[in-house]
C-alpha cells in the first residue's frame, strides 16, 4: 500500500522504514529540510541500532523516500500516519497543535484533490478523544480517522515494531479497519487487537503509565531494602517470576526518563483532572520519580562526605543518555544529576557511547564538564565514579583498572551493574541501589 508518514522523528522514522520492510511504498515527511536531506542521502539523524541498514534496504528497493512537501504525497496515498510530537504543555497536558495542524493540512489537501478514500491514522501518543477532535476538523473531506499507537522502546524499536506483543488499531469504521489490517498483514504471527479510537488512545497511556508505575514501585521498595537489609536483586527476581507480575521493568535505577514516560504520565494525570477522575496512583508515581531523580545527586554528594567536602571534588559520570542503546537525553536522570553536581562545585568527567553530542548541547551553559567516549578516560584521577545509564559495557568494566586510575575509592552504582564482592575485594567503597544503610 502507499503510506505517507508525517513526522520523521524516532517514531515516524522507525515506523516508515519498518512499513517499507513490510513491502509498502512509504514517504516520510518532515518540515526540517536538513533532516530530509540527510535521510535522502541514506544517513540516519538518530541512533537506533540496525536502522541505517534497514533504510539502505528500503532505498535500494525504492520503497521509501523523504520529503518536506506533503502536498505532493497525498493524491496516491492509501493511509497517512501522523507521527509528530505531542510535547508536554505547562499544565502537563499533551500539546496537540502539531497533530491538529497536520490533520487540517491533510483535510485541505483532500478537499483540493477531491480525494475521498484516505485513512488518517494517529501514531503519535494522543489523549483519549483526540480522534473525535480530528473528525470535527475533517468532517467535510470524508477522511476516515483511526488510531494506531506505537509501543517502541528506543534502542529496541525495530524489534518492537517487527515482533510486537500486539498491534493495537482503533477504528470507528470498516474502511479504516480493513486498511490497517492490510497494512499489518505481512506481520503474520502478530496479534491484532482491534477496538474503537478512544479505547486505542487510552491503551497507549495506560500501558506507559503502568510500566512507569512498575519502575517507580521497585525503586521505592529498594529504599525499603536499604533500611531493612533485604536483597533488592533477589527480591526483584523472585517477585517478577510471578507470571501475573512479570520480570521486566523491575530493574532499579535513578528513576525513569525519556521522551515518553514523563510526558505520558503527566498527560494522563491531566486527562484525569480534565475528567474529574482522581488518578491518585499515577499522581504518586510522578512525584516519586521526580523526587528520586533529584535525590541522586545528593546521594553522590553524601558519599563524598557532604556538601563542604564535595566542593572541588572530581566525579566521573558513566552514562548520560536516559537509557542504554540510545543517544537520547530527554528527561535523563544522568543529565539532571550532572547539573545538580556542577551547581555544588563538583567537576565532572562525563562519558557516554552515543549521547555526548546531545549532552554537550544540553549542558552548554554548565562549567567544569569534560566529555569522553571511553569510560576509562573519564575515570582518570576522579574521587568518585557514578554509573547512571545501564549501558551493558559498564557491567564489564575492569575494576582493577578503575582502582588504579582513580584518585579516590568510591563507586556509586545507580544501575546495579557491578558485582559487589568483586568491587569490595579491591578495597573500593561500593554504593548501589538497595544497599543496606546499616547504622548499627
Ligand atoms: C517507553 C515504552 O517502553 C515504550 O513502549 C513506549 O512506546 C515509549 O516509551 P522508552 O522511553 O524508549 O520506551 O524506554 P524504556 O525502555 O521504556 O525505558 C524508559 C525509562 O525507564 C528509561 O529511563 C529506563 O532506564 C528506565 N527503566 C526501564 C528502569 O529504570 N527500569 C526498568 O526496569 C526499565
């Protein structure tokens, strides 16, 4: 089928390239000419493992192109997916301006072209009821409106698209249902869950909010382990073995970040308020996570002996991205922690495998930060090494080399990547999430 995708960011780009892998003819639209130019050269402006190779395949099969001109790619289009951003507004609500602008543009083009067979699909994460808003905009053009939320994890997006746990399609008419089922039909093994647009829109927020809840919950249980002496690693494992709970998203850390969980949790809270429904649990998840991210810098400072002792010290920050296998630093706990440490006069030697370029831009106004791709370079002559992102390479770090290279002896492992016995065998002070703060 002929598919046009509006918005060539993390979601639009992965979806477009994967739709092409399914054999569809895809045009990805974006208003950033430079991005379109990069993509038409076969380059990928984001880090997503495997995406560059898939783009090359799609281009060699003439199944994908990139343009900034939507009007030229509607006439022969079967379905247009809106994958533009829905950033968080001041009041926490999702900013729908880009979505509604795109819908208006598509509507006007359909009227001009007298095109009556187009399906408009929201892939962006949009609050429940957005399809109804779009229908008001497009009522004169005969456009059919559907919802098809994505469940792509950055760094794992291709697998999440090509082997999803389910594809959710929200359709309020037969034409949309047929079109979306046809689009996803090459994914023969996949379970298609069809519902109406409102339910589909809320499934997305419910899924993300529940995943965020699991993370915030296990992080709070880790706080209890630190007071009681229970073993967080064994607790997470044993709890997750209950098939009703599941082992995933029970890894402790500095709090969740990213372009989705914080935004979507706040948007859901806003939806609750707008509908006078008290979503007290998700409210608590948001404040728990915000407080946790803030507390990490002070955890590091206390390891250095408190504010006065910490001033002038040098700290290695291993990991700047909000998670492993991405260059994305949006809402990253590592970035927030780095800013807070700099504020207290601590010098930073920061390391990340993919996120240094984005971090330098975000931290441009911060003094006293040096950047290194090689974590061992960052560790040189530091008083404390803090791990903030779960890059798998950090679990392979050579502790003897760290010991030799540091001038201090403190490791603050906020992702529990290292082995406690091994670290302590080198007479290093090892702080980690869930460590028993036994003050006896
Ligand atoms: C998330 C959802 O997983 C995905 O389905 C949705 O489409 C977009 O939002 P993403 O934000 O890319 O994906 O990353 P994810 O892997 O979910 O991690 C989000 C944050 O939670 C990261 O900061 C990660 O480090 C943290 N996390 C994740 C934990 O702290 N513990 C875990 O066990 C899992």
